[in-house]
């Protein structure tokens, strides 16, 4: 891996120069960056995937949905469609992307849309909504959001900060200066003050930036196709065998959670947004049926479950106990109230009236 990084390093330097020039062009006004009158909250990160954007986006949805008309706008990564599109609960992941489909199926009182061009997307949404949440839009500088949240994965903060393709950084660490709020995600549930101080020192926030910390709270296992919920504590018993299917950028926190019960895990680990093929799922189903252990279950993530609902894959898994494990982001106390107030205050102060 180190040799591969060295080979790719010149390409990272070239990529870095392009990104730096692009950011300068936006900062200087040479490239247009549009600010909207409607409140726009951006959730993003500097690295490629895995920072916990979806759970934090859902946190903000829950915070606002009962008080204002919320729209979530995403690129819809991996979809086969183009242009602006409203996401329907009847969509497939191929039509709208897995994460937008997850948001739409989970929150029936909000609007979810996809568009490669976020300016176009906001133009479609602004008349009928009070706030637009941009999912994974930190590098989409054609929009100048009113409130920008930048996420950092706790489990990856010590990684090399190399740009693509040698590393996984979309832009230099200095790009954090555009954010209003920095959030360290996926921390342990108990986070001592000295560890918070260490993390803040590592992030080197600017004076105008606020720093918060969040952790993941896992729920019970929910059936993908049919059946009843299963308490996570039951699946974590030592006599259980878990067939874990993931297509996410960083499955380590999930694996760590499932390993905490002492049971055996067989992990089918695919790249982020991987379009599961019949061959992938046939292999999983065959291995599951051949396993002699009586107490066994197939577990996936909520995002991956959106791709498993296609008719062809559902047929291959027919009759098998397939569950997804929902997860929510929680803001560490005593800062939760401050975080909530910051979001709510920004939205309320920028609502369009009349």
C-alpha cells in the first residue's frame, strides 16, 4: 500500500493544485457561488465517505421536521437517472440513490430530491419549503450555504491526510476554514474532557468555528422484507452467528459493535454504494444455508437495505432472516442543547415571511 501511495503521489499533487486553484477562484469571486434567501444547511466532509453524514442529516431532520417544511437535497450517488428528480417511496436505489431513498422512506412528512446541480435543485425547492438540507455538498461550491457543518470521523482522524488518489482527502485540510461548525462523529459513548481537548487541538478550529462531538446509537434489528424486530442484545449473544453484509465506506464502528457480544461474524465487505449483484447475494445466501449453526442471522445497514429491496435480490434471499441495523447520531452532553439551538436559531432567523 505504501508503494502504491508513492506511485500515486504525483497525481495527488496535481489534483491538489487544481483544487486549490478552484477554491481560490470561488473565494475571489471568479467563479459564481450563489447564496439563497431560504435557509440552506450543508452537511459534508473533507474525506471520501464514511464520516457519518447520513445519521447527522437525519438528526437535523428530526430536529426541524415538526416545525418547518424540510427538504433534503442530494446528488443521488450511484443512480442511473439524471437531472432534478423528486424521490418517491416507490423508487428503487437505482433511480434515486440509496441514501436519498432511505431519507424518503424514513420521514414521510419531508421532501427528498436529487440533483447533480444543487443550484438547480434549490431553485425547484425554495418556493414550497422553509429550509433545504444539502447532503454531502461541502465541495459543491456553486452554492454558498448559510450554515455549513463539516464532519470528521473519529476513527480516521489519525490517518494520513493525503489527497486523492494517493489518499482519501477530497481537498486539503485547510479547506475546513469554510465551515461554521465542526463535528467529530463516531466517538465513544463516553468521551472524557482530556480526549475532547486532544481532538480540538488536532482540528485546530478557527475562532469563529464551534466544535461538537457525536456518537452512534444503534437500535434493534429491523426486518428488510417481513417479520418482527429483534432486540440487538439477542443477536449479540455469543452463540449467534452474524452474516454481515456492508457496502459502506467505513464499516469498522458497526463491526466493533457487533463483535462486542462475542459472537462469530462473517463479513461480506463491499465498497461504498456497491450495487449488489445476484452473484454477490447468491454467495451470501448459499453460505448462510450451509452454515450448521442454528442461531444465525443476516445483518446489513439501513443504507444497504435500500439496494436489497429489488425484486431479483429479494427473491434470492426469500425465507432467510435478513435485518438491517438502524443507527442514530447523538450529540454529546452537555453540548446537545447548544447544537440544537444553533441549528434552530439559524433556520428561524432566515425563514422567508410573507
